[in-house]
């Protein structure tokens, strides 16, 4: 139980950092493209309190970690008003892509940090150092998973906004209507994952590319470590 609690204490801060940067990236990109809504509502801060959703950022990922399910979650969405963007159609695509892009960048930062810590080792890691290495590994995986999970073309995920921008206008209008039921799809996905952690629904769709990208980031860490 002690190791499980320590693991949860590592996973939740990693997830909070990943989610906060994800949301702030949406807001800063929207601001750069003409929509100051997030700035007006003071959501461009890295202060987690401004972004944390008690259920999506703490309870759901914490419970999934404790019960052995895939760890994911969400924050309060940063407000973006499409009609305030300089180019609403393509602006929304850029805003949507910025969130997953920030997570892939954070995974790179984690890989570099992992490599730098590895350069200080003269003996097999143990104690606090071992937990630091574990935390950095999870930080990389969580950011990759969050990026790819959000790129799924299911409303309200970021991938749906990217797909909507790529579709012809007539098809995009029909696709946008799925946003009305998107939250129900998300709740159903969470319920299935939570109720049947061994079903492999998320893992079979997202995990193979996550594992492929993880190998690339670990190769970066190895290069930084001089290996």
C-alpha cells in the first residue's frame, strides 16, 4: 500500500503539470491568433488552482492509478471563442494542436532531465534517486499519452477540432454537431475504462503509438546521458 501511495503521489503531480501546460498552451495560442478570452478570464496562469477540475484532475486519475487503470484526466477547459480568432476555421485547428504539442515538448524536457540524472549515477539507483527516475519515466509517458489521447477525433477532444478544420465546410458543419454529445461519449469512455480496466479499449487504440514515441524519447535520454 505504501508503494501504491508513493506512486500516486508521483503520478498526480506529473498529470497536473501536463494538464496545466496543455490548457495554457491553448490559451496562449488563441491570444496570439486574436482571441484574448483566456487572458481576460485570467486563465493564462501556470497556477494549477486556476485550471484544476477536482474530479478530472484529481479524483479520476488518482482512482485509476490506485486501481491499475490507464491514468488520464482533464482540467477546466481554457475558454476560446472561435468568432474572435483572426481566422476562425484554421485558428481553431492551431489552438487545438497547441495542447498536444505542449505535451510532446514536455515529454522532451522530461527525457533530457532523465538523461542528465542518469549521468550522475555511479551505482544502480536506489531510494530517492530511484523514485526520481521513476517519476521522470512516468512524466514522459503521461505527456505522450495525454497528447495522443487528445488527438483522438472524438468531441470534445482536440483532434475533433483539427478534423473539423480539415473537412469541407458542409461536412464540417455536420461533424460539429457531434460536439453536443461529446461529453456523453467522454463519460461513457471513462465509465467503461473504470469499470473494466482490463478491457484494453484505450490501450489498444492509443498505447502502441505511445510506446513507439516513448522509445524515441528514451533514445534522446540515452543520448543526453552519453550512451
